[in-house]
């Protein structure tokens, strides 16, 4: 399943990743990512912006995990 996000909102991406657990997302202006086990995986074409997005979304996922218990 591929989900396209037209705007980058870390919390929204994190909720999608946490809900579906495995799949792909595309963020306009950043690029494509795969996720597995509820975490974003590093993209094939690594740029500084993509790596920053990766770490920020994974932090949001961790924050959601702490909220949900």
C-alpha cells in the first residue's frame, strides 16, 4: 500500500506508519520511504533532508508508543 502525503506533517506520517505497520509512503518534496515493523527504513537515495525526516518521524512513532502505553 502506497500513501502519498502532499504536505510533510511528522505526526500524521507517524500515525499512518504505526497503524499499518508495513508498506510505503511518499512525501512530496522529500521522497519515498518504506516502513516495516512500525518504523521508517532508510531510503535508497539518501539525502540529508530525507534522513532528517526519517529520524523525526521515527521519534514521533516512539512518542506515540509511549502515549498509547
